[in-house]
């Protein structure tokens, strides 16, 4: 089967009052692939994610999910999309409820969406704990009783519990120790394969985005300045801003190749 776009964005713009935050954004994300969105702080990355999960409404332009425009979704389709599109945030400590155990955090979406009886929900959550590399005894823990890496594993499990097709990863490892980052990145990679997930990976870190993404868009001040296959963007960046991003990477970490090791 030929790949088809799971997500398509057409001429999307978003203004806050008289300020343009995103301007004329267009791209599509093929099923089963990772689309990387890279750009400096304040360039509009999280705003774009919020538009995709329908937390914000575009000023103009369209977003299609599985071929249907978000503004045309029926109530039932909206409900379905709320399960199919999930987001993982930068800071798992802020995004997890401190008064909920891991078990409650994972079971809650299943209860809200009326999925399964108690036994089926328990099975689903323990099987998912294993998938994200957490032992069953973590189920009774509270967020403050977990390490940063474990917390992000819980946040990933929560995003997966409703069996979504599309995950928006907004700086998923930026808050973690460098030593833990690679573990979470590899977990995300394995889960994508195992569960046939499509990712939008948002980061200011071009080496991370390059490592995981099939295609990359470079966002600068609310506009996409370059879109290319991951390899092409890295080996022959066209836009001066992309070249500047690569150069700063090289000066921080040696050559781009070394940066990826
Ligand atoms: N709730 C808000 N009210 C007003 N302005 C906002 C709000 N959220 C974001 N902005 C502004 O919108 C612009 C884009 O912000 P956004 O959070 O999308 O950037 P970002 O690329 O995600 O940045 P970062 O890398 O720091 O997370 C910024 O100028 C920001 O100040
Ligand atoms: Mg952001």
C-alpha cells in the first residue's frame, strides 16, 4: 500500500491579536513516519502542536487528520481523534498529577473513554508498563517517588494507553539528564516500530530530530524556512538559518557526524 498522509496541514496561520505567531505553514506527515519540527525558542513549535490537538483554532488554513478537516469533524469523530492523537510534553513532572499513582494515571483515560472492565484495564496497564520498561511494582508509586526518566516513561505510557495512531512529542527529552535521554529516545524508536505509530517530533535540538526523523521542517519566527528529507537537510542545507543551526551544532559538538554518535 502506498503511504498516505495521516496529517496534512495547508496554509495554516495563527495570530495572537495583531501578532503573527505562525504564517502559511504547509506540510504532511505520512503514516508510520517521524516528522521533525526544529526551531529556536519562541518560533511557534508548541503553538503548532496545540493547533493540531485542537486546543487552539487556526486564524486561517486547514488541518486534516486521516483526510478529514478538523473543523468538519462530527462529535463522534472528535471523540475518536481525542484518543488517536496524543501528546508527550517536555516536563513529565508538570504533566503528571502529583496526587495520582502510576496506576490511576494510566487507568483514568480508559475509564473516561469507557474502555474495558476493571480486569481488562488492569491487564492493559500492566502490559503497557512492561512495554515502556517499568516494573509492575511502579504501579503504586506517585510521581515524586520516581526518577525523571521513569516519570517520562509513565507520561509515554499514558499517551499510549488509548492505542493512538499519532503522537506529538514536544521536547520529550529536554528535561532529562543527558545519560537518560538516549534510553528514552531508543524507547520511542522501538515503540514506534512495535505499535506502527506516526510521530511529530518537536525539538530545538537538530541532532535529536535528525536521529529520529524521516523528514524535517525548520521553523524560524513562525515560518517554515526549509523542509527536506532528514539526510538531505543535514548534508546540504539550503536556507541560511538551517546552515546556522548546523554550524552551531558543529561548534558545540564537533562535526555533525560526531554529534550523532
Ligand atoms: N498563552 C500565550 N499567550 C500569549 N503569547 C503566547 C502564549 N503562548 C505562546 N505565546 C507566544 O507565541 C510565540 C510562540 O510560542 P511557542 O510556545 O509556540 O514557541 P516554541 O517554539 O514552542 O518555544 P520553546 O522552544 O521555548 O518551547 C512566542 O512568541 C510566545 O511568546
Ligand atoms: Mg515549546
